[in-house]
C-alpha cells in the first residue's frame, strides 16, 4: 500500500510541482523503513516520463533530504534502483542511458 501511495503522490507532484505536499504525505504515512522506496519510485517514474519530470525529481530529492529522508535512506534508495536497472531497462529502454546522470 505504501508503494502505491508513494507512486500516486509522485505522479501528482509531476502535475503540481508541490514538493511540500509530497513531504507532508511521506511524514503522515510514518513508514520510515520504506523511505528508500521513495527515491527508487521517484527516479524510476521520472525515467518513464520526460526531461521536465526528471528535473522535478531532482528538485524533490533535494527537498526531501535531510528531512524526512536521511542519508542512509537516499543511499539505499539509489542502491535498490541500480540493482533493478536491468529490469527497468526492459520497460524503459532509456534507463541505462539515464544511468549516466544518476
């Protein structure tokens, strides 16, 4: 359920660009063990979109750190994302190309 809520929140962020709303949502969910999933979901969803969404995710991650996402959350999120890069590149062929920017 957390993953679905995070995905919906990020998709809504793509429309509104309201990082404060995403932060409030993450804090209200109170699921610290899943914070790395926010990083993974945000980046993977942006890879399926365009340059605007990728830039928005970059800004979002900046706003999310260091609160509510701590260093370890961000680091683990990138690790999980990079571990799933082969699977992502099946659905999103440009994922490996975008890996250069990560």
